[in-house]
């Protein structure tokens, strides 16, 4: 069995539950209503010379009101990423969305497993874990809660996104509280200080000017 056969099976199964392929058989998006989009992707790795593959599932939600503002103020949604990269506002390996909150991946034996059997394990991640998370997170309040509570996220995502999700709900005091760390990084002359200064100027112009 070839690795591509497993991901072809995943592609068909993802389409069947409503996702559309984004750039490859590894990445998919799902409409969650105005301003929100669900995202799932799959990543694999194997030790050199091994016929065993490990495949992990990731899930996230993109809030366009957040990501569009960051791109407009800062020039890109994540430092150093180009516009072709898809960035979910909140995302994690699906294992962190379970009560155990641990990394989850599934073994695939390329010499013994069938493609459909192998794909099914990761599709159970999607239908049994990811879809529920995507639907409950598709709101400003839901994204805020996930940014705060979901483990396994990229550690810098909260810095720019939490102030915005609070501000979009009209909770400016909480937004200002979460901006304090960014302001400290500016004061400490972090290498991202120029970016954060642009962010702060955009944020203050839109939400704090009278």
C-alpha cells in the first residue's frame, strides 16, 4: 500500500462529511457560517526505513474578523508566513481536544493495512472529536474560550488573537488586560516590537479612539 492511497481515502471521506479540499489531500475546510471556517489537516511521519507510518489529525477554527485585521495591521497573519499559508485562529492536535489532553496519532502499516481501514482511524478523529469542537467554537465567545483553554496550541497565537476576540465582543477592559503583555514585549525591545507597534496602532485606532 502506498501512503497516497491512505490520503486518497481520507479525501473521499472528508468530502462525504462536508469538507472541501484546500490545497492537497492533507488539508480541508468547512463552512461554519458567516465569518467562521473550520479547518482540519493531517500530518504523517515515519522513521527511516520503516514501513510503519504515524498519522495525526489537527482541527481548528478561523475567524475572519480576527485574521483579516491582523493581516491588515501587521502585514501577515503570522510573522514570516506568506499569504499562501492557511492560519486558523485557534487550532490543535485533536488529542488535546479530548479530556486526556494528550497528543494523538495513529499507526499505519503500509505493508499490511488496507487504505480504507487506515483512513478510518483518522476519520474517527474528525467525526468523533473535531466536528463537535468546530461547531461549538464558531463564535467570538467560542474562539475566546478555546484560545484560553485548549492545550497544545502554538504559544504565540494568544498574544495577538485574544485581545481581538474580546474587543469584538465589546469587552475592552479584558482586551486591554491581554494587550499588556504585548506592550511589555515592545518595552523590552523584542525582535517583534515593530510588528506589535503596528498592531497596537491599528487596534487603538479601531477600538479605542473616541
